[in-house]
């Protein structure tokens, strides 16, 4: 059975064995321009704004943004795992909803991340020895993969929204582990650096 975005069909209670139809009209040219533009703009915004510090008193500890980021990353990690399990169980509608939730939370994360860096500037890690090496390994891999993951996420989502399932699955095999690693290591970096917030 096909389910389209504007279908009023009643769904089975368990959402299983539904093959979803396209939610948006396919336009690869426009999609590539949009995805690459968004990816470049976000990358440049993060790079440029991370070098700027605003001296503003908001009346609360601005490191709450970092805590919010860790909470958002934790939820995104759980949503990604739940979405992986749901697609393996052929619960495609649930999978779609979980992935849309993960994307929307990632947008919220990005706003909070930029706000935190604008208001606090850089924090230097104070650990020593092996734990310092571990921190920088996790941090560097996190930053590198976070910098490249956005177009993968958007292309994977686009292929799903236009119901090109073979391409969607192929890209998702790359996107899923990288995105999950970035989400989980974001929480680890926060837990390791937060004692050094001033």
C-alpha cells in the first residue's frame, strides 16, 4: 500500500509494512543548490561567529546553552537509534517522524551552539596526561565530522522525501554512523570541558 503526504488513509496501529510515497516533488538540481548553499552558509556562520564574542549580560549563566546542547545531542542520539531500529522493523512512518524530529532538534542545537560561542568565547581544557590526549582526539574527530555531516544529512533526507529508497539507503549507511558519532561525542566533549567553564 502506498501512503502519500496528503493521504487520509487510516494507518495500521503498529505502522508496519507501509511503503511511503514521496512527500515532496523531485527536483535534483534545485535540491543540490539548496543543500550545498545551506551547508556552506552554516559552515561559514559557525566558523566566523565562533571567532566573535559578544559582551552581553543576559542575567543568567550563559553556559546553560552548552548544557542545552548536550541535552539536545543526547536526545538526537536516542532518536537516531530509535529511527534505525524502526526502519529495521519496517516501521517506515515512525522512522520518518523520528528522523524529522532529529533534524529539527539539530537546527535548535545549531542556534544554541552559536549563541553559546557568541556569549562565552573559547574555553581551554585543563586536563593533563592521557585524559588530555583522549579529549583532543574526541574533540578533533567531533569537529571534523560535524563540519562535513550536514550535506550528508540533507541529501539523505531529500532522497527519503522523494521516495528514492535505494539511494536513500545507500547514503544513510554513511550518514547514520557519522551523525550518531557526532551527537554522542558532542555530549562527551561537554562532559569533559564543562568543569573548566569559568
